[in-house]
């Protein structure tokens, strides 16, 4: 299990949203590149990035910032938000991205989702963001009417082997995680998942590690954002807990 500190980019700044609400924005660093360097210095090897502008527009608006971070650090970068074409994936891969996360396209453009995984395979992850069991799309602004577990099963059938599962109701709220939700999603997906949403502190990392120990192959990584920025979770301690798992 590994830690992925999160940088969400909105209008060129590193921010976090409360429950995906664009009207509840907290800016944590005006310079996302500097923030990425801070995470790397603390010992992180992975970084989870989301282009929030691109998630709404579908145009990968902050791709230049993503490229700058990858050029300035040796972090393995997992990036999502607005990835709706093979050309965008190719540009990110060429810039050094280790993994691209597709979200809205899984629901809205299944032909692209299939073509992408056929071409890029393990470099892709399915991004399933859900509230009340329903998949949300377009930057979490719209419901899709699609069941999250059913979509996971469909993505497995298409050939996806990585999945980022976000509990929207908990995301950015530091309310603590529901570790069993990720174990259940992994069972539906057939592969380990990356847990996202609601990490409040080190106890959540430990509980995820315990859940992985009890159900081996269920959780491969955990994303944390606000808890790190506000000092409730120390990156070095979280990494150590993940490594112990």
C-alpha cells in the first residue's frame, strides 16, 4: 500500500474542495509545483493530481501545470480531470505521467474508454466517484444514474486493472474513511483499489492497512489531501504506515 498526496488544481492553484463543491474552495498553495516539491521532500513517491477546471470543461485546462510538476520532480504522477481523448493521454504520457485516470468518459464515452485501455493498458485507471452508490460525472456536478459497483464490474471486463474510488460525501471533509467500502469495491472490481475521500489522520491509514491485511489484494494505495495540508496527517508518518502494511 502506498500514499498519494493530492494536489487539485483550480485556476492554476493547489486547492481542495469540500464534497466536490466548487463553491467551497480552500487554496493551500498558489504554486502547485512548489507543493509537489514539498511532498517529494517529505518522502512521497507518488502524487495524485486532479485538473478541476478540466473536469468541468473536458479540456484538460491545466495540463501545462501538470507538465511543469513532472518536469520539476521525480514523483510518479497519477493525473485525472478532463481526459477525454487519446491525444490528451498521449501528451500526459509523453510528459512523464505514470498513470492517467479516466472518470466521466467511462460513462459518457465507452468507445473511448475501451480504445484507451486497449492502447495504454496498465497506465490507465478507472476513476469512480460516487455518492449514495451513484456515479457522479462532469466534475461531480451531475449524477449519472449508474451504480458504482456495476460500473466497476464493467471496467474490469474492458480490461482496467487500476481503480480510484472516491467517496464524495466524505471527500475533503476529514470525517474519516469507511474502509469496508473500498474492500467491497475491490471485490466488485476484481483488483485492488486506490482509496480516496475523507482521510482525517493516521488512524484512517492504519485502518486501511488492517483492511488490506484482512482482505489481501483489496487496497493498493490511499489518497490524502486536506488532512495533510491542515497538519492532521504527517506525510512521513503516513508513508511509514503504508510501508508497514
